[in-house]
């Protein structure tokens, strides 16, 4: 049985809330009403108390109005493109689990491409779209650079008023598109700013004046925390040059092992540095050509110890679990040595001829993997081509060859056209089962030979009666990366094919649906480009 509660005036609201939570059958509301009248009495009392609480607010001094938002001088977005942006931002992934996606395009996955096109045309974001743009960038970090570039100075103004959008202020020092021009303001921000602001400041200055950024970093280097020194040092990758060598040589004596390792990595990317010369001498002592054999072969004598000088130059002495110490040390030496070391050391051979030589005592995989890392670090396309080999060669997908992950990195050293041609050849020879990682590094839209190779491989899988789910990743990439002009050529694949006896049940319908979605998405992308005035 409930008991009336004689609540004091100050605790009336709390008592009303408690009674509502427990229910009027278990607790009598203020006033003592019971039975069917109790809920009505409770609601009336809550309404009256709400009015009393609002009327009882004491007036306070009005807060100062914020400064007006800055003007955005860029041209306004065309109306059709503005309506498209609103649709893209309003789309949300379905809450359902597995099953068919249907034929409708995934609009949120098209937003990055739309933003890139809008930025390429130099348009300003509509003011009414800024909150939704910032919300989208808050949830997806991959959208932030393009979103903030499109949103412009007004987004920074909004970000200062809403804590949820503070991430935008960390994109550039002070939330501006460029570092401060005043030297005193730069010094103050560097010495007193938040860590994220200091990282952004250093990166912004490095992109424009590499020497000035290095000098700014040197003013506080000795007093920075180890983890901060590591982040600051990483910014020197931008515009890395010979002028950075003295600073990086000093960092080789840093008390932090991670800082030493990063400094050594950066120095090894400078083929003319003293560290690169030391690593070349060590690596060359381990690798030679055995001319006593009927067929010349590379012989390897891995280091027997990791001395103090090697450790100072960035060689990590302790090998990971399951890895031999000598092979671990060898890989680090070869990776850090300039690739120009090897033609002279190995009989004047070209990179392709060196890679083709047999390697004794099962050192081939270790040696080639180290050369791969060196080619990526030194951005050496000649060595990358040699290590990649012909895309249709049988060993391209076989064991003991350069791994798929290493191939993806090597392809990044080539130009976009050559990269697309190589991946197209790989797909034609080996299919799509291992191509997803390679496709991710190709320029968008895909070059015609690459697009045709992907569509042909999908068509082969469709004719084989496989379920399209195995190729959903590639199909998703195709929706975003195929040239929209391919839509007409794909029309014939949107019909449900006749299923063979050995085909998976219902696979034809799923394939037809997937191709319908692909065609619909390509046509939408073409419309988006027209709306933005992209030729």
C-alpha cells in the first residue's frame, strides 16, 4: 500500500520524477490522490511545476554575440548539385544485417568522390549544409580533409561554437587553412598550443618551408616528450632532403629507440646520406655473386652480430618471435642500403638481371623482400618493375614470390597508367580472388584496360555460377571506380542468366541484381559530374 509523501517545496520536482518512475500504484503523488485520479493529478502537478520552474529563472547578463561568420569568396554550388549534396548527406546505411543490398546505390560511399569533384571545381559549400557536413566528417575521419576544404572558413567558425565539431580546429593551426604569418604568433602557438595544434602547425609550415619547420622543431627538441618527438620527427617526411641530414644524424643518438629508428629510416631514404653509405657497406659485405658456379648465383652471408654502431644506425637487435636473428639483421641492412649499391656490387647487372639470379641457401625470399621495402622507401620505379615482374607470370600468384602486400606497395612507386596496366594484366591472368588489395591503389576512375579486365573477370565468375558475395568487395570498388561511360556496356549483364546444373542455386538472380546496382551507380556518378560541371 502506498504512503502519502509530504514533500517540501524544494524537492517537489524530484518527488514528481521519482513518482513517475515508480508508478502511482507504488507511490502516491504529492497531494495524496490515489486510484484512477492519481496519474491525472501527477501530470497536472508536473505541468504546474514546469511552468513554475521556467517562470522562476532569474535574469542574467546576456552573453556577448559571436563575431559574424567570415565570407566565403568561392562561387556558389549549382542548385542541382546542392540538392544532390543534401541527398548524399541524408543517406544512412541500413540497419539490417545480411541479405540483399538491392539495386539502389550506396550514397554515403559516393560522398568522398562528390566532395573531391566539388573541391576540384572550387565551389563553396551551402551554408545550410555545413552542420550535416561537419556531422558526417565527425563520424568518418576519411572524409575530414575533403569535407573541411569544401566547407571552408565558415565551418571553422561553427566548430568554435560546438564542442562536437572541435575536430575541425585540429585540422590546421588555429583552425585556419594556412599557418599564421606572424612570427610571434607562430612562436606562441608552437610553445603554448595543444599537441594537436602543434603537430598541425609543424606540418603546415613543413609543406611550405621545410627548413623553417626544421628550425622551429629544433628550438624545443631537447625538452619534448619522447612520444611527441616521434610525431614531430615524422612530419619531416614531407619535403625530406639533404639539408635535413645533420638534424637526423643528431636524432640517431636520441634516448628513445623509436625516435632513433624513425631517424634512421628517414636517413636511409636519402641515398647520399652518411648513414646510407654505412648501411651500403654493411649490406654489400653480406651479398655477393658466386662466379665459381656454372650459372652465377647470389650468395648471402648474414651478419653474425648486431654491434653498437649498427644499433645506433637503426638496426633493431631483437628479432620478432619466430624469426632468426641473422635473417632479421640482414633484412634491415639491405632495406636501408641505397639500391644503387647493387649493380656495381653484383657484376654490373641491371635490377631485372639481379632479381632473376638464383640465390643460394634459401635466402631468396628474405633478400627480395628487403629489396621490395627498399624500393618502396626510395621510390625506385626501376627496381619496383624488376621485383613485380610480368603480371601474367605463373609465379605472380605462387608461393615464395613477392607477397601480394609487397606488390601493392611496389605498385605505388609507378605512374597511374602503368599501375593500372599491370593490375589489368594480373587480373586477366589470375582472376579477382587476390586483386582487391591491388585495385585499391589504382587511380580513379580506372583506366579503360583495367575497367575492362575487372568487368570481364566478374562476368567469368557470373558464368561459372559462383555467388557474387565472394566478389562483393571488388563490386563495391567497381561502383566507385569504374568509368561511368562503361554503364552502357554493362547493360547486357543486368538480365538474370540461365543457370547451369552445377551453378549455386539462385546465384543468377543475385548477379543480375549486383550488375543492376553497378549500372545504376555509374549513371548516378555521371549525373553528379554533370551537376558539378565536371567535363
